[in-house]
C-alpha cells in the first residue's frame, strides 16, 4: 500500500503547491482512491506532477463538508472526461460556517461547489466501498465547538459533524491504514469505537489531522493518553494537528510519529 500526500498546509517538495487543506492519494492492490481534495485547483497541478490520472480513480471520498477538504472536488470532476465516483455523507452539503473570535462575523467554510458535483450520498454507519476500502461514521455528535457552526432552517447551531467520514483501508497482507481528515470527533471517541465496537485489532498507520490546534496542553495530553491504549503503529499527522500537539506526540512516539506534508510518500 502506498499513500501520497497531494495537498497539505506545508510542502516538503518545492515542485508542488501547498494550501490550507488536505488530500491523500492511496494505491492499494490495484485500487486507486483519493481521500479529500484540498480547497482549490492546486490539486490538479500536483497530481499532474505526480503522474496521477484522476480518470483511473476508484473513487473520491470526502471526509466532511468543509471547503479545505471538499473544495478541490469540483475542479477534478470538471477536468476529466470520465469523472470518478464521489462519495460523501448526505449531511456534508449543509451550510457550514466558522465564527470570528467573540462570536461576531460568520464566514462560510462549507462545500460551496457541491452543486457542481454528482455525489453518491452515504448515510451513517459502516459502508464497504470495495474489497479494500470501508468508510464509517461515529454514532454520536462531535464535542461542541462554538466556533464551527452549521445553518439549518435559517438557524445557526454548533456543528455536530454527523457528516464526518473515516476511511479504513486494508491491503492483501492485512496491513491497515486509517484516514481521518480532521478528527472533529476526537480520538477519545474515534479509537474506542474503531477498536472496541468494530473489532479492529491494529492500525498500521494513521494519516490525517488530529484537530488539536489551539487546544491546551492538558487537552492534548488527554488525547495522547487515549491514543496509547490502542494498537496504532505509526502516526502521520498534519493539517489541523497543531505544532504543540506534534511536539508532544513526537516526544511520546519518537520516530513512530511524523508530519506528512505535501509530496510525502508513505509505504506500508
């Protein structure tokens, strides 16, 4: 299994473009999947540089309906003759907003071009998309975040992130990769569900954001302590993880925790 970061906030390769967002291309036993798509058309440039043909994708999986994960999807679809299947939760099209400090301005941060894309809408629970790939949602709301809102029926409310999809990929050798675009639900909810409810015995690699940016050291360490209870081999963290969390994670896990930037390749 091979995973390549196509878009991330930072770049480890000067030939590639970076932006605030996330996208990971995974090649597993002949299947090719794109996990999120960044926020703009920069993903087209990076894919071309990496020799990736989007017409050969088995599908695009959108982890949740924020612009920095879903924004590039419409650019991909418009750039090809045969568009790949786009999978997203049916609630990811709800209008989403971020709130300025102090509760003032509400800035749209949702999937603004969703109307331009033909989406295979998913419900909640566990869905097997192929022999190698399954996606799942968690059965409860994410912890309340007063800065991340959704609008339903004209009313602003904290986003429960019921649209948040996690992707689990298993290759023919039994190696497993867990992708979490932002982990808005927190590791405290994700890992117990994955290992105890779904019965997963090990995760060889976690790739994605931990959404610990701006959290206190105490909160970061609480999340770290939960992570230590479960069999996760390597942590490839990025995007919304935050510098302080990366430092604490690397102090605990050493070379088992790495930052995965634009252009980085992960071999399992």
